[in-house]
C-alpha cells in the first residue's frame, strides 16, 4: 500500500488461474481469497482476533505465515476504503 495526502493505493495479486479478472475487471469489485477464514465481519476488530482465526483455520501454516494472513485480512476489512485505488496486475 502506498499513501499520499489524499490517495491510497493498494496492490493486490490474485487469481493464479485468472479467476480474479472476471470479478475485479468485469464486476468492478475487489476480493481476497482466504475462504477458510469465513465471515470476517464476525471477528473482533483487532489484529489478534484475525491472527487467532488464521491459526485455527490454517493449523499447518508456518508460524511466520499466521501474522501475514491475519494482517492481510484485517487490513482488507478495516483499512481499505471505498475510493482507494487498486493496482492489480492482470
């Protein structure tokens, strides 16, 4: 993410098979694909809650991956805003 005074730009890499193109470019929405995380709206609005869910649903993930998974999901839900720009290499 890059931020200026009036502009926030997020970089999202998604859809190894090109599936994201249909969603991002044709339907004009952005999503992340951590399906096992479930409904992120049910989690407490803390990074710790998101990391705890990641640990629960990805028990075989490397220890260092848990903060990354939790953090990416937290930022998508609680920091990304309507009007932010998305850089998506397709």
